[in-house]
């Protein structure tokens, strides 16, 4: 007679510290930088506040998270719609904010792309754009929510209940705050619960082909699989 072993349930892990879900509000202002030509655009890219680089790249993902097609940042959109330079737009759109942990590095990449384009196409530098690009800047105000997770199950419940702005704050903007190629959710799963594989899976979610609602659902699926 064969004895079937009874599965041993995975012990419930208690996190080192709770996860506090926060959201963020962004105070938008127009800076003194603006551009009517690509040469002016390049100069403004070099001089604008860090908040402008953040606003026109990281924040764009939040503002247009429901759009599955089109360019991923405001710079690329202006390059094609106002300047009729699709190759420059494609270069600017190829910048993946997940690869950067500081605004300075991100700015340098945008500047490099425009510089290289104007080196190849110098006649485009002074051509008037159809509309002015106004560099805006945003200041972030972090706002606590009522959701706190003291277990993985409560974490999943919190993910369902918070707004997509909270998802963006913890999952995308966090890279600049942590200065890591990661996010708040993955860091908590890894550091406080020891779920290394789940943390890695979250980091592999593609924020460019999904809406923020889709991102939320993928995060929840990964967390729920970890619960089993």
C-alpha cells in the first residue's frame, strides 16, 4: 500500500514592517523655457529644471496611461506633431524611463538624442515648429491613503483598492526615489517578506504596452500566485 504524503502548507510570512500605500498629487507650473525650433528645444532641454524632465517623461506615463498607442513622452510627441521629424520622435520615444534612476541621467540621454539628430540633419535646427513647446514642471506632494498591508493578503487587497495614481507613485516614480532599477512593491516583497521571485516578476512588467490598470492587474496576479 502506497502512502501519500500530506502536503505541508507554506508558513505564513510576517513582513518586517507594514506597507503603507501612498498616492501623489503634482503641482504643475509653466517654466520660462520654451521652444519654437529644434535648436531652441535642445538649449531648453539642457537648462530646464529637473521637474520638467520628470513631467514630460515619467508623468506622461501617468497622464496618458490609458492610451496603448502613440509616443511615450511629450518630447517625442512634439517632435512628430509640431516638427514633422518622425525619426527624431522615434529616438526620443525609445527612451525607457525604467533604465534611469536619476533625472540627470535621463536628461543627458534626451540631449544626446537631439544632438545626434541635429548633427545628421543640421538644416532642421532652425526650422519653425507648427506650435511652441512649453516646458512645464511639476512638484510632487505625497499623500497617505487609508490602505496599510501587514500581510501579503492585505497587500493584495490594498492593490485592488488604491487608485492608479498610487500604482504609478509606487511602481514607476519610485525608481527616482530609490535610485534603484526597482519599485516600492518589489522592494517590500523582497526585503520585508523574502519573496525574491515575485519581486523579480514585478520588475519585468512592461509599463509601455500596458495601461496602469493592466499593470495593477498583473501585480495582483503575481501576488496572488505567491499566496498559494
